[in-house]
C-alpha cells in the first residue's frame, strides 16, 4: 500500500498517542484546545486512510480518550477548586451563613488552627464577645492549612485591615469595622417616662374634661341587653345542660320552707338540762328533786334505825324548850351543908346530857360562792355554826338544786373550816354564782 506520507508502525502509533496525551494534558477547554484536537484528528484521519487497521486503532484511541475525559469531569474529586468556589458562592447567595460565638480572638485562633475541612463554611459569622474588636466572617476555605501564630488582638486587627488572614484552613475577613454599643438604645426603648416629652394632644388623647357618651362606651340602649338576657333565662329551652343537672334537686324555696320549721336556737335557764318532749323535739327541762321527807320521817320513827345513836342516848335527859324536865331531875339529898354535892352532881348530869343531846342537832348555814370571790380557784365564806376544830364537828356542804349542774361542772369541794368560816376549791371557776348549804353537826362526846 503506497502513500506519500510515512507509514505508521507500532512505534509511530505510540508516538502519536503520546502527542495526543501531551496536547490534552492540563487543558480544561477553550478555543486553543479545540483547534489542537481538531488538527490532530484531521492528521490522524489522513494517515488512517492509508491503512484500515491503523484507522481502527485510531478510532478506538479517540473513543477511549473521550470516555476518560467524561469520567474525569464527573468524578467528585475532580476540579475541587472550582467546586469549592461554586459552593461558597451559592451559600452566600442563599444566606446559609451561621453565627459562631468566641469569647476573644485568642480562642478563635486556637479553634480555627485545629479545625478540620468542612467544619466551617464560607459566609459563616465569627462573633467575638469582646467589644473592642470587630467580628469576622469566613471569606474562603483552603485545602492546605496554614497555622496562624496569635500574639495579641491588635496584631490580628492590623492584619485584617490589610485584607484576608488565613487561620488554619480558613481565610477570615472583618464583618464590620467597629461594634456599636446598643445598651443606650435598649435603655431608651424601655424608658416609660416619656423621654420625648410627647403631650397628650400630640398622642391623640382626649382632654380630661371629656365625658364619653353611652354609645362611645358601648352602653346598652334602653336596657335592650338586660331584656334579652332575662328573656333567654326564662325560656324553657335555655340552659338545657343546667336544667338537666338540677332535675330532681331541692329548690331554694323548698329548702327555706323546711328550715323555717326547724328549731335552730335552744333557750333555757341555769340548772336546766337538754331533754326531749313527747314529740321527740329537744327542749330545756328541769332536774326533778324528789320529795323524800316522808321516807326520812318513817326511817327516823323506825325503832331499829340509828342503833348506835339510840344506844348512846340511853338514860340521857331530854331537853324541852332548852330545859331538862323536872321529872328527869333526880331527887336531891341534902347534907348538913345544904346538899351542895348532890346539886352539883345533878347539874353536871344535866349539862352533860344536854350537850349529848345537842350533838344530835344539825345546823345549816346558807352560803353563796360568787363568781368574783374565787382567788386562785379558792373561796372562803362565812358559816356562823361552823367551829375551827374539825375533830368536834362534822361539815357536810351541799349545793342548792338550781346550782347542782354548775357545782358538778366546776368540781367544787370543801377543803378547810375555821371559826365561823368554810373554804372551798374548784377545778374550773364557774360562770355563775353557786348557792350552797353548809350543814354542820357536833361530834358526839366532844366538848365545846
């Protein structure tokens, strides 16, 4: 097969492939790239026309190169610089920036120097709590980290004033030249003391002499609302839920009628107790004091009653009107001196018998224990028939019927006797005066 061009053997094909690879190496696109590829393809076509086998080889080579180029462009790691620039532009355009807070520049530098790729994005705001330095923002992200040696805030501010500063993998720029202290504005906004001195007229307020009309305050014209409410409440179909709940319940009127028939106050007098009448209703009642005088007389007349007293009275003289009857006075025997001894003996017997008879007499002194008379829960009252010697006289105090309940409630008892006096004590000072009887009786055989 003859040709004006040199025939390409295996070595020639390798050389041609090397030229193609060299021409494509480092090229991304553009007119220069297209012209070179086109020239190479035309030359290869001319050479391939002299040999069909060579043409097939060149066709396969062209297809392989195109496939490799497509795979390269679609690989995630290809053109990383272009992809990063596009992503950063998109983030800024869509407002996807974040706000990260640092206490100061030193903390920010330490964090960015050690930050991995992807921790921050272009457009992120780096906010500094220190008021004296400006806030920053991430203006670029680099593949190769570069350590920033932090010395002080002013050095970093000076570097930022000249342009971007790379700290680790990220370049940062000033977000603002200076911070604004908004605390005075906040205080002003919270000031409720009318700092602008706005007058009532400027604010559209009504004068203090203004009296609103019924219409202005939404008043009910001529009781329309009251009538509507009254009509609604009296309607049989109104408030069905409440009516259902009240069904079968006692009405206020029925309850008041029932309560009117009940006794809610009990009244009585001192000494009465609460009892029930024949109808079962409570009422104050008196304590009945039975009349036992007949039983006492019958008992005293019984010859077997008081055997000890009857034995002691044997052969005793009786007093009649305070005197011994003449029949009970023994006959007197007179001696030469006028029977003085016999008279003395008879008088002595009369006196002794009279005193013995007197021992059986019971004296009673009515006394009153007043409410004001109690001192330290004790009270002393006069009792003329009482003597001081308790071995010669027995004291038996007893309350009057009207004072019985109060006497028991107060726990009153006799604790001492004196010449013409008796002393009582109580557990609780009574609220009313206590009527008492101090009964006293001489002890038999005791002298005065």
